[in-house]
C-alpha cells in the first residue's frame, strides 16, 4: 500500500524504494550534465565522519583548512614534492599539504587512535572551536564499536 504524503501524481515515476546500483548509475548519468560542478566522493568512512563533524555551521574553505590542520598536526608525513615555479595556473591543490621552502609535504588522515587522544584544547588552538570536543569523543566511540571495520560495514547495511 502506497502511503505518500503528497496528493496527486508523483513527479518521479521511476522512484522506487529499492533502487539497484545500475538504476542509480543510469539516473546519475542522465542528470549529471545539468550539474557540471558535482563531484561524488568515495571517501574513507573515517575521514568522511570527521569531515562531517568539521562541516557543521561552516564554509568549504574553513572546512578544508581545519582538515588540513588535522592532517598536518596529527597525521603521518607521506611524501613531499618539489614546488613548481612554472605553470602555476595548472597546479592542483593536493589536499593535506604544507609548504616548506621549495617542498610541499603531504600527510595522511590521522588514525582513530591519534584522533581519540587529541586534547580538546589543542584542537581549539588550531581553530576547531566548539567542534573540538566532538573529535576525540567520536573517535573513541568508533573505536569502541570495532573501529573503522564498523564504519565500513555501514556502507553495506540496508537503509529503511
């Protein structure tokens, strides 16, 4: 039995409760040209959760700055590259980076263990504001629920 709240005909006749991945891909393929700036991310669940916490009542440039600070201060150094001195208009922002002289350093996203041990005061000092208390708390909750394995399992769970 259909229990729609709106009266009249549905605008989307293809809308079903259990869309298959192929149906969703087909739909996205049809609507994507209308949204040229749209980007889909298949972000690691841990990074996604903490990005979401940072996004509360915030703008994109500030969220990016907060995540970069988190990576630089609590992630592991991964690599560095030489800073390009030519063709600056074609440079791409590498995400979690830090410049030092002619080198750009790249950092991993911090581990759950690292995030769970960050003092709230330290996060406030690098601009997290009221969100600072939620970072270690959320990390501790995820760890107590089987860690990133639990977050990954949410991708496979059915949404009702």
